[in-house]
């Protein structure tokens, strides 16, 4: 038996109390975009070293003591981002550059809305939700000083 100050009892007491557990996984990726009908610098094609911050929540823990295994978040949402968003241009579906990118064989993804950090965060949220993960919030860091968060409700 360890001495009392090295033995912590989190079991029955903590588990019986109402609580919310929250885990967060960061997923870095690179993307390009531009915004339509926008007067600032983001109207031109350019890229970002972005970072998705995915937060998941549960009122209780699974048998392993987890909300969700971090590796499952990476396997599901991380893999989707890598396959669909990483190193691609994210464009409004009406962007006039699309025929040219198509002609050049350049990869791109279209959204029915402007590809702002807010909308990209929402897109990532929807992917996590559609895969059955208890996602409650996605933040997209577009630059080291600017981020947008999507949370339903
Ligand atoms: Zn931008």
C-alpha cells in the first residue's frame, strides 16, 4: 500500500457526482482559400498554417475512464482533414478560379458558403458529429493570433 499522500480515491465518490468531462485534440493542417465579395487581403488566393481544435464532451466516462480516446479523434477527424482539407484550396462553389484549377489538375474543395475560418470550423464539426463523436465545439486557428469557433445552439 502506498502512503496516504500517494493514494488517491477518485472511484465511487467522483463517479457518483454529476460532472462533465471535456477533452480537446489539436489537429494542424495547411489550407489555401480566398473569400468572394470581400475587399481585404483574403480576396486573393493565399494559404494558412491552420490548426483545428476539436472539443468533445461527456457526462460520464467509458470503461477505460475516457470521454473519447485521443487516438480515435485523430483517426476519425484527423484523417478526414488530412484527406479532404490538408494542402487543398477551399473555395466558394461560385469562385471563378475553379475552371482554371480544374484545367490544371489542382486539388480544391468547394463550400456553398465563403471558406472563412468560421465556416471551416463548422465543416469540421459536422464531420465529427456525422462520425458519432460527441463533439461540442470546433475552433479553427487561421493564424497565430486569429481563430473562430463553431458551437451549435
Ligand atoms: Zn485567409
